[in-house]
């Protein structure tokens, strides 16, 4: 008769001949690879609703947040966001910032102006997209939420995922976090 045989090798670490850990486990199924710089989990939120604001101070972009639980306090998190399109009722400045929990991260020095992650000026009915990547070091293994905030210093109405005066197209915006293992 046919008999099937399987083997299980249980280890909590693999080392090279020099005694360096190549792969370690926390005993709960979470593997960490030392020195590889490998990608771990990837989480993404897709925002497909239209958003608008006239806020002159940073305000949450509704629906543009994502949570991740790093597998170790040594993990880094690559934060990427893409705004499909944004527009204003009339020409003006805009500024975005990435927020980890309640702390703004990836900011410029604000020398005489607004410290932000990315910003600029757009003309009315321009409908541009914008993207940014930032490698964060949250130094935690607890659940961490990243979100995007925007402000319009002029107070002009600012739109995301649609153009002012043009409801013929609507885009998506995304926020993606990728764990970079130590």
C-alpha cells in the first residue's frame, strides 16, 4: 500500500557558519530575517469618494488612512500616498502632511512658511495628481495608523478625486504602507 510520510523540522533560528542569525522566529509564526532588508506586510486603503475642504489648518482627508502592526520595533515603514487629482475653485496654495498617530512626519523645515510633506500652487480647474514616498521609523510593534492631512492657506475650496466644475471624471487616491524588515 501507499504510505505518505512527512517530516517537520522545528527551529527558532537558522545561523550561518559564522554564527550569524539568518532567520529567526518569535515562536508565534512571525519570521524576521536579519540583514536582508526584506519587505514584510503591505496594507493599502483606496479612497474613491470625492473630498472637499476650505480648511486653512491641516485637516484629515476623509478615508485616506491605513493601519499596520510592525512585527518588530526595528522595522521601518515605507509610507506612500497618491492623490488621483486635486483642484481648487480658484488659484491657490495647498499643503499635505503625513501623520503617524497624532504626529506629523516627513516635514520640511517650515522656514518662513508651512512645514509640510508636499505642497505647491495650482490654478483653477487644473486637475493634477500628486504622489509622495517617505521611509518612517516608527520604533513600535503596536498597531500604528498613518493618515493624510491637507490645508488650503487661502481658504479657497479644495477638491480631491474630482475637478471643480467638472463632474465627468472621478479618480481614486491611495495610501500604502509597506513594512521593511530589519
